[in-house]
């Protein structure tokens, strides 16, 4: 799925699509939030949750590699790459 298509989905559908088709690259903690970074199609998605909870607060999308800066030490690439 391309960035523009994904962006049109409701956040619930975005989260569902990320779990099924996204590649989880890394997780990190920022203040009281748990962030998970996914690669999907031609973009990246950063899922924000309160620490210790599974409810997604929002999903931040980006395409520019500069958005990966905070994750570089923790990124785990899928084996099939």
C-alpha cells in the first residue's frame, strides 16, 4: 500500500494494516510513551501508545529517512531483506 492510500484510512484500519503487512523495525520509549516503528510500502509509520497500555493514541507517517534518526541504534531489519 502506498503512503497516500494508507493516509486515507481511519486510524483503526491503519493499525490493523500495520500489524498484518508492516515490518516492525524498532521500539523505543519517549517520556511516558511507547513508540513502535514500522516500514510499509514507500513510507514509515510510528505508532504512539501510552507506556504500559495497548491503546494507540496516534500514528505518525513519514517518508523522509531523517525521521529514522532516533531509531538507528535499535532498528532490526527483516531477514528477507
